[in-house]
């Protein structure tokens, strides 16, 4: 800022217009100018002072002395706590408040994270347990999906730990397990063979429901039921029989009309046991009598007196040998099951007369249990013609049921193989059919069908026959071991069976030479081999060669 220049005195000399005590214009002007010059002078002096101060300040605050003064003051304030107080109260007071809030929220989040961690750990534990449960479920039923379906298990539900002849006698046993509705539980058809019912009980206990709604007994042969197995079954704590109802055979049977052995005492003992255990039972005497277990419908056949009349005097056994006893097998109660669009027939052990009287019962069945284990040498034509099952089950009764019967089958087995598939329970194989909710059938394993020879029973070989004299091509048979023991040049140590004689050259029919004989001991439980020999020249026979079937 520059100094102000004083005013100069300059004016025209004019006389005042009025002459009184007041100043003239000139005089007044001179006084004003003089005062202004004083102000200007004072202002210029003030400017000098301000400039001097400004220079001092500028020089001072930038000097080391001022910086040192500031540092000393800050040190003093730091030492006496003034600086910290200013910072905490003035600068960080709001920040600390916010930090406290964040800390509180962080603590709460940490607590929640720990809680979530524990929940995740618990969830992992439950997931592991669930996986273990699912694995166990799949292991016991082969397939989780199959577990959700109803199933039918045939035979091999008796003691069969050892692969011995004794343990090949499994008899008939079937369990139908109902799943997927309000009546989940089991229906048992016969108890099978064996010393006890432990395998049957364990199987039922392993199912989704251990409840047994019904037990159906076809007849009182011990490969179908015994008093000991019945009591074990009823006394078991592994299964629930609280709502179980038994259905027993031949309510109208006349035991006094029997010749020889009867089973009345066994029937009485079983009924007494049921009454002792407060188990409801019905002796069926009405043809077509119907019961329902949820979605399962069972009708009973071959139970009336008019059918029994044909059976009392029938004394042939399955080998067509005459005996001294009424053939009790024909009195078997036949069960016909309707379930999810399928018809299942379990005919017990009926033989020719029983087959003839009940041919209408098996007509239309798509699942069929081969009657009498496939042992019947002959069957009624009406029965054979009526059979058309897509699936048949051969409940084993010795090695013949599979090893031999499929090489030289009896008529029923042959018919079943011709029209569908046949499964066998030989060697303890448990056959299971799964029925889905929409009625589709699935089998747990494949059938054991084999190509079978023509359905030809053949000619009966008379006692004392020399096999060397059998030269006419064809099929022949020996009905039992007693007759087999009388034969000459038969394979050594072989029981009853079939002899098949063929000409090697199918266009050659000379009975004198070039013949082959096959012997199949189909009625022996201990010898499943197949024997072969051939004739060369005139009446010159080779030795018998044995071929053992494999377990494949």
C-alpha cells in the first residue's frame, strides 16, 4: 500500500459574501485541508508500523525460534496431559463412541458365529448319521428304491447255513411284505423246513414294519409247519403278532376216512397253541373264502368236502408208486393272491387229483409257486393246460429241484419253463420279487432257466431190467430207489431217475449198434450227476461216465 500525498492549498481569492463572525469559505477550506493532511500523515505512519509488524510476523513464525517455541509448548502439553485431553475430548470423543459401538457389535457377531459353528457341527454330525442310516438301509435291501416297494420273498427262510444234503431241504415259505399304504406289514405263507423259525423271524424283523397281519398254512407236513416253529414264532419279541390272524386248512376234512398215517394230532396241537397264545384263527371250509389285508386280497381253494372226496382213496406217491397211506398232499389249501394287478397262486403240495380239481384256480396266474417242489412225476392234463405264469418259483426240496429237474423236468416244471421264467431256491438262494407302486415286477436276481428236454415222462422200466437190452431210442424212468436197486448195468449207486436212449445219427435208427444212453438220477437228493455211455458194435457198451453239474 502506497503512502497518501497531502493536499495542496489552492483556491481563488474570493471575498466572502457575508461579513460576520463565521469563517470565510477559504478559511474553512484551509482548515479542512489541514486536517486531512494530518490524517494522511497519521495513516502513512500507521502503514509503516503495519508493514514493519507484518515483516516481523512473517519473519518470526517462519523462524527456528518460533518452531522451537511450538515444540516446547507441545512437549509441555504432552507431559502434563493437556494434549491428550484435547485429543481425547475434542478430536476422538465421537470416534471412540463409534468404536465402542463397533466393538459391541463385533462381540455380538463373534457370539453368533460361535453359535452358528456349533450348529454346523451338529448338522454335520446328523448328516453323517443320516448317511450311515441310508447306507445301512441300502445294504439290507440292496436298493433304496426297492425298499419303498412291496416285495415277495420265497423260501430259503429256514436254517441253511451248511451246503449239505440235510440243509437243502428248505420246504415252502413265502413272505409278502406290504409297503406304501396304511397297512404296512407282512403276510406269511407256511414256515418252511428246518429245525427252527429263526431265519424267518429275523427276516421279518429286518423289514420296515415287523408287524404280521396274517399267517396261512397250506397243510401240516413238517416242511411247511411244525409245532416247535409255530411256538418260537409266537413267542418272539422281534416281531409283532398282536393283530395276527391264522388261516388253517381243510376245515371239513374227515380224518377217519384216511388210510394209514393222519395229521390230526398235529392239527390239534397247532390249534391248541394258537388258543394258548390268544391268537385268532379260522379253519377255512368255504371254497373261494376271501380275506383282505390292506390292498392284498387272498382267496382260499381246495377246502371243501366235495373236493376231498376224491382224495381219501388216492394212495400213489409223487413217483406214481402205490403206498399204504392216503396221499395227504392233495388236501393242501391253495391260496390265490391278488395284489397290485398281479395274481399269485401258492398251491401247496397238491398232486394229480388235487391238480385236476383246481385247474380253474391256476388259470390266469402270472406268478406261480410250483406245486410240491416240482417233485410230481405226473400231473393232471387240466392243470398243465391251465398254467401260463410269466414267473414261477421252485421252492427247493433237495438237489433234484434244480440240478436235475431242469435237465429232465417233471411236467409242471417243464410247462413253467416253456411259458415263462423259473426261479429256484436251491442252495439257500432267497428269491425276491419287488412290486412297485404302479404294479411293475422286478426280480432281485436272474432266473435259472435251462433248456429242457421234451415233456415226456417215458416208459416205466420193469424191475430187474438189464439196461443193455434198452436199445430203442426214447425216454424211460425208474420211479423210486427200491425199483432202482433191482436194475442191471445201471450206473452204480444211483437211485431212481430217467434213462434217455438216442441214436447218434438222427437219420439212423438201428437198434443193434451206435446208441447213446443218458441216465439222470432225478429222484435222488444226494446224486445230481448225469451219466453217459455208448454202444459200439453189436451189444458192446462203454463204461458209464459221470458229469457233475457246477454251482454256476
